[in-house]
C-alpha cells in the first residue's frame, strides 16, 4: 500500500523553495506559505500550497492526516559538516583550553586529532556503529534529517575504511541520511611524523584509489603546521581527477589562503573561514563555493567569529553546520548554532534558516533532492512547537522542534 500523508493547516510553511544554493540577498527569501498544506506520497512531496486550494479535490480519507494547526513547518535541517564517528573523548583537553592552552598548541604536542586517532584505531567497527547510532538519535531530535560525516580519525587505510564503512551502514539503517567525506588529510599520523610530504604521497597514491567510491567528498585540514596550501592543492586535485567532489577546512586559525584555493579549485564548500581574506570571500562568491560557517567551533575555541555578514553582503552562499567532533566542538546543538549565527554573526533569522536548509544541501551537492519543501523533493520535514519560524532563535538555546518526518514517515 502507498504511504500517503497530508500535513495541513500549518500556520506557516517555510518552504526555502529552490534547487540550488541561495547567494547573497537571495538568502533572505524563505518563501513562506500561510495556512499551508503538503501532500506526500511514498516519501516524496507531491503538492504544496495553501490548504484550501490544494486539498479541494483530494479525498482526505485516503491519507494519514497530520494537523499542523498553530505550528510552523520547515524542511529538515542539513548539518553539512561534522566528524561524528570517533572513539574516545578529549574532555581533559577542553579543561586545558580553559586554562589558556590553545587548540593548535595541544595538537603540536601530539594531542588533539592524534589523540582521537588512537582511540578510533582501537575501537571496533561495532563500537563505532553503536556510538554513531546514539549520536544520530540525538541529532534527529533537533530536526537534523541529513548529516555529513568525515573520516580522518584513522589516518591509515584500515581505520579510514572502518569509519567510512560505519557511515555507510548508518546511512542504510538510521532514519538520518549520512553523506560521507574522506578526510585522510586531517593530521600527519605518528608513523609519518616530520614527513608530511610522504604522508601526502601515501594519501594520493594508496588511499584515494581505495576510498574514492566510498565517500562523496574529499576534504583537507588546510592550516598552518597541518597541511599547506600546496599540499592541500595536490590532494584535492587528485581527488577531483578520481571523480570526487571537494571541500576544505580553510582559514580556520591562520589566514593561509584556503578560501582562495577553494575558489581556484571550484570546491563545493570551504568551511570554518574565521580568518578568510577579502579576496578569499570574493573568490568563493565568484566560484559558487558554499561558505560553510561553524560558529559553535569559534565559540568553543574562544576565537572570533567568521565574517558571515560580510560574506552574504559580498554575494556568497553561506551554510551553517555544527562541526560536531570530539575536540574543537563537541555539540550537535542546532539551537546554540542559531543563537550564535543571529546574535554574534548578525545573520537574520531567514538567512540562518536558508543556511541550514537549502544551502546546507548545496554544500553536500544535494540541493536537487533535499533542503527545501518543493514538489519532487524528499519529504524530510520538521514541525515546531510554535506558530512561527521566528521562535527558533527567540527560544535561546532551547529546542523548538516537536515533530520530525523523514521520507514521509513520522520518526519523532
Ligand atoms: O573542524 N579543524 C579541524 N578539524 C576539526 C576538529 C577535529 C578535532 O579536533 O578532532 C574541526 O574543528
Ligand atoms: Fe571539521
């Protein structure tokens, strides 16, 4: 039997309508329908509009009816940058940072990412799978229906493949859709200490050919004392030539020119960007690279926030993501992210919503399928406890999501 659902009488349906990234001023346009309804069949949106108009010729008895009276309805959130599959924790490092240690100094002493590499190498596939499931269970409560996850806590072939395998299994088994990214160039592993160029060669010659069909994206942590612009360019170009899409951690701590590199290579997204230069911002806008901002990380590291307002004013497509990871930012809190985007980066509520829906989808190269409520797209939908989307950041740090519908089925 067909799975047929109608959501009706919504005080607002925030459609975020569109099939590609919204740039600059377009980010303000979230295309709200008042007194709206959505008709869903087999997990796909069949019609959307004003309740009275689109339901007039429909026999509602054939459908499961969900009343959205007094509620706002939005597309499921797309969290396009996380590192959610990892073993172990780094609470100790967090306490050191509070005492004045910096993220990079901990990394240079052999802690940081390498610390998580040790625990992730030790963890079994089943252990990582169970942890991954728990983390996805938590994300979906905040309305996240698609998440990107990165490898990069293996830095050897077996563990990188183990992380990617876990994400592939979770994508099949869990309601949340998981998009995988290979981040072998996350740090130089102990075995290659002092020989980063050799590690880059190893990634290009031995790892990329083995992971190219197991991850949609290749990402690099392009940062001073991690991977240089030249090393990042080499890896990303090789990944591209193997048919992968590319992303990079760019200009997070030091202004290296990562945003410019993203523009030059036509990266799908450049992420973090706390220190992106004026030219980098223009290059991303010109290349159509999504500028993915991770304000919870800036907050957690006590760094200054990325210049999100200026990026939008310069015509960039900005996305927002949580960056959930065991080190720099251990949170999947969408409410915290909204608070920081609106109150610290001066994005409007509408721009923030665009950033976490259609632009998040564009950052995963999936804006044709998810990220908005349009006919033909997946019925990944959230309903708030409140009548308007404006309650999202107004409820500071509190979850306003009351119902989550994934592929047309109520899951929360
Ligand atoms: O996006 N900056 C590099 N990578 C992650 C942090 C990873 C970690 O510290 O484990 C990030 O912040
Ligand atoms: Fe990251």
